[in-house]
C-alpha cells in the first residue's frame, strides 16, 4: 500500500469509526452518505492540495481508498504524464 492510500485509509477509518480496507466500498456497505462524500472531497482537496472540479465529482472515483489514490495521482501528475495515463487506462 502506498503512502497516499495509507493516509486515505487512516482518514476513512477514523471518520467512519471502523477499520476500512483500501478496496472497501464504504458507500455500498452503507457506511457513508452524501454528507460524508462532501467531507471526503474536502479532505482530499486540503490534504493533497488539489482542486476537485465539478467534472471530477464522479462517485466512482471516491468509492474506495484505492480509487481515491488513482484520482489523486492523476490530479497531481505532470500534465503530459496524466494524459498518457488516461489514454492507457
């Protein structure tokens, strides 16, 4: 598990008050709601110094710590690298 995933997993575990694995879908498990989604987006923006734009607000990107890690990695990658990652995905 990389450091971004660890930080996100720690945040989720604390916020949801139960252990969360990197691939747990906390929305599907009924542990999170729309209010929590807003809190999660705010955490990601503040912790990783990124802006989550309206077009980024796809719930699938925020369902698991692993998906959030991929999202953060895309948003923080240099422009050319991010584009080549998107094309190969």
